[in-house]
C-alpha cells in the first residue's frame, strides 16, 4: 500500500500560526488526538522555544475520507511554542522513553501585559504548562499524510 499524497487530496501541508487565543482554538482543534513519544518533546531554554513532533489525525480530511470510503490519515507535524520562559509538567514520566502521549487540547491562560501560559492538556491526567512572554504558536506539517494505523477516526463517545 502506498501512502496518500497532498497532491491527491489537492491540499497543501498545513502551516498555521496563532498570536491570539482565538487563533489558537483552530490549532487546538487540528492537533486534538495527536500522539507523540515522550522523546519528541524539546525545550530549548536559550532559544525560548518548546516543540513537539506529533502524529496528528487529519481532522480537516475526515469528512472527505468518509464520503469517498478511503482510509483516515495522520501526518507528522511540528507544534512550536515560541517566547517560552519556563516549562512545567504533571503526569508526564520523561524517564520512560517508551511512553506515548496523546494531546487533547492547546489553550492560553492570559496573564498581565500579554504574558500568560500555554496549556497542553494530555489524555489521562497529564499536562504541560508553558510560561510565555507572549502568545506565539505554530503548526506545520512536515511529512506526507499516511494511513492512520488504527484505520479509524478518534472517537470520544459524543
């Protein structure tokens, strides 16, 4: 089986940015149910940058896949938060290199003068809280889409 290509879907890879909380809601909806190994988290304190390499479900393609009866897809994407001053986590065991985490949402908790916290909520009881000087988040697809290993769309029992 050959992976699908962006050209077949007449779509370009996503490359989005968020500088306001409303924009971040769009990115959050696109990374819901993204999975990543704990080893794919990186914080470069000197660059004030936190990044995740995630395998995100292509929510933007779900309806088309259902209508055409083709496989659901995932794609590897970089989720980057800039202007990060500090990182804290809860329920994340960075020592267990085999742990796979599932991202549920990305939100912004505003502080004073444009500062605040970017909260990455994980499935289960996990969370990553990023202290941000200003809100600057980007999401960029970095591989071709591939068949979702489960063959199914994530389901939250709605």
